[in-house]
C-alpha cells in the first residue's frame, strides 16, 4: 500500500492517527475518558499499558483511498449488490462507502483491499475496567476507558486483541493515551483444504542440522549449491508478547529479535543446548529447523557428493527428496471457532501425499492481524480424512 494514500485518508478523519504496515498507531487526546475514576494517587505519570482490548463496534461506513479505480468500482458494486453497502460518495480524492451495518466493515475492507486500496473505519475500543500503567521505576493502576479511533478494519466486532499504548495519568486519572497499537497474534495448527495450483518434479537437497548450519555454509557454496541458512528457532506454542519481549531484552547476546512464532539468532551461533535452556526457562517449546543446500531439480549425484564432503568435515548432513507445490487457500480458515480471512493467498509447501480431486489438506501456522492472515509461518500437508 502506498503511504500517500494513507495520508489522503487521514485528512478525512476525526482522530489523528498514523497507519504503518497495517497496524493502526493513533494519538488520541481525551481529557474526560468515559471510564475515568480515581486510581492510585499519582500527581503525574506517563507510562505504558499492555492489555487486551475489545473492538466493540464500527461506525457504518468506511473510507477508501487509492487502488485500481476500475477494480475499486467493481468492489463497490459487489458490496451494494450483496446488500453490505447502501451507497458511496466521493470526498476529495477518497470514497466514503455507507454500510448496512458496522459489522460489514471487515468484509468491505477485504473487497477493497483486493483492488490494492487502503481502507479505514472508525472503531469504538474498550479497555478492561482497571489498567496497570508501568513507567520507569514506578507503576500505578487506573480506571479503564473507551474511545473511538480510525483504523484498518481487520477485526470483527466483539473481537478481543492484545494492545499496547502510552498513557498519561494525572492525579490518579487516565487523561490521555497515544501510540495505540493492536499487536498481531500467532495461530497454530489451523487446517485448510486448498486447491492445488502447481506441482514440481521432486528435487534433492541436503539437510544440515541447526547447530552446524554456519560451518556447512562455505562448503556448500564452494560446491555450487544454493544455501538457505536458517538462523532462527521456531517457537512451537502461542508465545505471549511479554515472553517474546523478555527474550529480546534479557541480554542474550545471540538473540537478535523475537516475533510471533520465531526467535532470530546470530549467524554463527551454534550453542543449541544453551538456547534450549534459555527458551525452556522462558516457558517456550521450540523447534530448531535444518538448513538446506540445493542444486536444482533431480540433482541427486551432486547432493550425495556434498553430503560426503560435509560428513568428512564432521557435519551430519543427509540428502532428502522434496516435492514443492503451491496451493490457493480458501477465503477463510478457522481455528478454535474463529475465522480468519486469507484473501485467497497462494501457499508453498512440501507435497508429501497425492492431491484428491485437485485439492490438498494443509496445516497452517500463521501470524494474524485481527481477522486477517498477514504472514504464513509454516505450511505442512496432512492426510485427507478417510471417506466414511
């Protein structure tokens, strides 16, 4: 999305916000928050709040900017014909689309974003009744609040999501909040029946243990292989933002970053036992992915030769045969009773079984922003359920 389109949208809005990479970051000043009340007596304090918030409802309209104009017009017509939208009027360089209900805002966003347009909606956000505000060397508790803010409507009404924001407390009362960010979530083990798009002939690659990935790299490159060094650890459970943040700030010199599903480490760091101990101490389960060296399709002889050289260097490498395919995901995937929109993205996966009537069953780990799949972390084929 072009940032200049966001700027055009914001000129229409009633709340000052900034939107960066699909996450709404707003600055909202409200001298009389609706949940105001007395908290711990603190003359003045500015700190951070980490909490879950509820997207209570949307106003029944969206503001659309940019995109392919013909496709935007087609999306508008589809929404009107389906009854989700009632009419649309241009305003400056944007389009204001009236909706049947605020509940239709995420559906409208999905349609217009297919046309590469940017979409904003006005949402009412509610916090818990009590909020902890953490500042440097001090914290306090205040009454919660609710407020309106413009954001990309990627949540269904009633959704609960983790969020962080800066809070200003005056005399024990929340007086201002800013830098509001709704954090992405991590979803593991969602299944989807996907339509097979393309299959490749099986190729051979060389699999290198995680702890030997850096030592193997110069040998693989010298042999003419393409080498994918996986200097990260897959976090197998739904790690909380607090756990990941603690890892990033714990002074572990080998950890370069942490995000949903992945902990990144320095290239060259090979002390697997220490990493296992640190992640277990943080309450995390983990997987250490193998790095891969490839020569292209059906390159079995060169792969075998590389394995011999790696083994001679004390690296326990092995050849594996992989068939990489692509499949288009359905519009929605579901996990634990919640639906996530995919926009029909194409996933790449290792095909371990035959397709049935042109479709395969996939297990997905992904990062979600609201009700939208924003990044696929892992895609694996699983057997289709047997008939009867």
